[in-house]
């Protein structure tokens, strides 16, 4: 797991990596000596966490209205509202308003809008009301003594509705007929323990990436709603048609409207503890959204007086709603999987673009790496190395509860060492718990191949240029789609290794969820083995197929 500020970073060539193996008691002794001051060291990236709120962004959204006002106050949030797309847990709304704990959609034809069930939008709170357009927020509608502030958040908003739910659907058991946890219900006894929303993987790769994908699909589909509630199998033909129609349009829109990403807002209105224990979420929020971020404190300040708050377009993200209604999300325990399944495959690079291979996350990657002062490299096509000698990053988890058998770990290092000495690859080994945040991102930003045991460090593949390779090693009898899904969305080849064999997509698609761990600790194994010959052959094959552009 990620921990910061250890005095040694296992980063660089293999020889120096092996020399730096220092007994644990010495490391802990140094840590004790350094004391709490180490908590404030971030490897030269102090600027990431400075609080430089720009109040002007929020003040510019305000329209003050008092009893001396008259007429309708028009904003970009006024006009015909409605639900324009999405899936349960990821519905997208245009021109929707919030006041005193409730959402409002104003339209000329309120009887023509059919909303999904409330718990498909948001679990147990914030009802969505449909009202005539004539009742839109204004001085006239709020009465002769009205006084207050109206705010309209322009462009697109990603709203994470992710506090621990207080509502649990009626159920007599938290387990299915096979004794496994049924993720379609919210177990009353497990609400808090299973609130992993702000664990870095779930925050970035499920909620945030799922919201990005939902907005992207709706934007490119010209406001065509995605799929209605119902059986995913029954909708397969409709989904295939949607992907075929929008495959070209979506990426055309992406290339034309990149400025959209600089104007997006992020809202986390209910949960104060959105920062994860290892300090990974905060720089993501700061780097991607800067001052366009509304946390619980600002939201409370904005809504305490019952003022109207409008959104030009917003995707409302709710983990529990997704698991209640989406078949694939429940089947694989991946809340955004149904949304990701609608994304077309990554198209060939645009010859007119200098950036090469791109995915829906590319503008976010470029923006974040720029914020970190790290060069954002791009492949001119999939399967092309970024360097004259391809770079392989090995994520070392040997200090964790899920790791290779020590002998297997040494064998893997020998294989990597051989590739390095023969000039086939440049090898860097990262023990992320002993690296500053900036060095972690820098390690992955120019990688060509990432290899490691299933674990949170593989989330960093989002910073690798699209078109790379992820080799993920699983414990025996376990297969999870966490990092395969990231690879699918951001455009990497994902290779799953199970019992020293490639576990193919065809295999896991034919037996969905068969090897899914029903409890987190089921994926932990301190004795994972891997055939030395197998991994050596696989790496040589992948490196041989890599095209190097000089």
C-alpha cells in the first residue's frame, strides 16, 4: 500500500535497487528519528497542496436578487431542463437546479419527462422534482420579499454523491444463495466498512473516470440517452448500434472540444473526508480541477440560506445506485463497468494531430502532467515505444500482504536484469511506498510496459501514454477487472497472468465473476509464484513486437 516519506526510494537501475535493500529495523529507526516532520515532505511538490482559493470564480456565478428587482433572472442554467443520458449511478442532466435538499427540472412539458426511480439516481436522498418552466428560479417566483443569491455553474459538473448511505433496501440477508456478498443491496452492517469511495483506485478509476466517460458519451451522442433500465442482454443490439453510430462522432467531438476539459467542475458536496490516507487524491483534484472544486464546506456555505444553485450540465455519480441496477457492475463489482462497456474502441491516430494515440482521458493526463511539470509524451501509434530502448517499470509489492514468493521475486529481477544488460529494455523498479508522489507519477509517465502483482500501484497506468502494455500477476484462483478496466478505457494492452499462464479475455468473459473475490482479503497471498521461463518468454515477445521510433 502507499506510504510516503521513507528515507530510501527504490527507483532506478537494478544494481542500485539491490544495493539499497536495507533491513526493516534500520528503516523504522530512521523513521522514528525523523518523527512527524516527515509527514510534510512531498519530494519537491509542496506547491500541490497550497490553499490558494480563487473566490472570483464563485462570485462570478452569483446573481443577487432583492425585493427591488423585477423580471426573470436568466442564466445558462435557465431554459428547458431534463435528463439527457447516462445509466443508474451515472445519470446526466441538463439545466437542473438545487434548493433546500431537492433537485428541480423545469420544462414546458413536465408530463413528458419520465425519470428513473430515485434510488437509480441517488440512494435515499435529494428527490428530483419536475416543474413547469414558468416556475424557474426568479425574483417573481420567489415572492415580493425574496432576497438571496442565485448561482449557476456553467459547462459540465462531475458530482460525486458518495457519502455513506443511510438507506438500505429491504433484504433478509446480505448474501446470495452461494453465500457471497450480494452487491445489489447495501448491507446495513457493512455500510461503513465497504465505503471505499475515496480509496485512490475507486476515486480515480471508477467514480471520476466513470463520470468523465458518461459526459463524453452524452456529448458525442448529441444528447442521445444511453440505455434505459432493463436487462443488459436484452439491450445488446441497441448498445452495438449506439457504439457503431457514435464511434467516429465521439472522437471527432473530442478533438474539437478539448477546451471543455479546462472548464469542468468537480463537486464532492457531502463527504468531508475525501482525501485518502496516502495523499493521492488531493493532487488529482488540484491538478485536474484547480479552483473549480466545491467541497462539503463550500457547498454548505453555498446552500445554507436556501438559495438556488443551478447546473448547466451535471453527471450525478452514486456507487450504490449503480450496484443496485447495473448488471455488469454487480457481476464484476465494478461500478462504472456498464458505462465503460459503451465506449467505442480507441480509433487510429488522427494524421493531422501531433499527439498520436489518444483516449478520453488524454486531455486529463496532459493537464495533470503539466501541473506536475512532467513532459507528456505520446505514441504515434499503438505498439510504439516512447524511447529508443523501451522502458519497463516493475512495481515491487514485496512489503505488502499480496506479493510474490521471495524466490519468484528474485527470478523476476534476474529476468529484468538480463533484459537491461542486453540492451533490450531499460528497467526501473519502484517501491511506491518509499517514493514521493512526484517521483511516482514521473516513473509511470514515460513507461512503455508496466508489470506487477495485482494492487493499487497499477492505478498509475493512467499516466502512461496510451498504447502501452500492462502485465498484471494475480494470486492463484483470483481474477479481478480493476486494472484491466483502466487499461481498456485509457488504451493499453492488458495481459492477465494466472498460474503462469495468460488468462485471456475470452476465458474471463465466458465465466464472468467466477474468480471474483467476495471479500477483500481473499485476494491477499504472500506466496504468489510465477514461472521464470514463462515471464522471460512473454517479455521478450512483447519487446520484439515493439516498434521503436528513433
